[in-house]
C-alpha cells in the first residue's frame, strides 16, 4: 500500500497519518539534536550584541505550556525577542503557531526571568542554512510575510534593535556541514538498466 493510499484512508476517517522514519537507531535523533544545538549555540550572537539571553525557558500560563528555545532582552531598548531555533523546517504552520503562542506570553516570560517589562517584542526564527530551508521560505511567502527582516538586515538589527512588533529570520551555518546534508532533498540520476 502506498503512502498516498494510507493518507487518503486516514483522511476519510478524519485522522492524520504520521510516518515515523527510523535511521540507524537513535543516530537520526542525535544528528538532528546536534544540528539544533549548534544552531542554538550560534544564536549566541545575541549575547555578543549586548542581549541578555536565556535558553530552554519553560512556561505554563493560562493553559499554554512548553519551552522557548531562546528568550532575549536588549536592556538598552527594552526589546524582548522570543526565538525559535530550527535545524530543518517541517510543519511550518505548526512552528509559526507555537512561536505566536510563546510571543503572546512575552511579558510573562520576562517577568518570570526577573527582567523589566519589555517595551516591544520581536519574534525570531534562527534557521540552519541550507537550500531546502530557503526553498521552504520561498514556497510559503504568505506564511512568512510577518518576518520582513531576513538574513543580513536581521543580524544588523540585532546589533541596533528598534522598538516595534517585528518578525525576523536569520540563518546560521552548522559547523558540521557534511552531516547537515543528510536532511536535504536530493535528486540522483541513475543509468537505465542495460538491455
């Protein structure tokens, strides 16, 4: 039975098909975790730009619970950034929904960390640099319209943040570039069998 047939069957039942791909036991999870950790570590550029930064900030407010990859406050301007770090992009709508939930709780997160009330809030995505990531962004312009600052303009903004509700995206190159290719789409040409 094909994946398409299974998906159609699940849809007819009002269910969602979830396929769990396993590769070399826990190696795939370790690869993804390592890439995520490297990209998150690369987001230390916030600290170098004068931000106060906390990683893996958990929350449980008004029924919303979870953890923020990074929460950062720029003391000079009072701008708070809620940062989602992704080594690869999967369900874009779910990712943006989770980021919106965390951003909505921005003031409470700052209070929880003992920081002053922020003057404004920025939602930020830190993405591992790859062709597939850039293709996903290009395929969903409406979904990413709320993130007008991208790439170099975004990293310049980090050094001199301005107040206002804003969405930013910047890319980080994982140091283990060879391993990161495992998560990329590839086209392989093969020769037809000899007759």
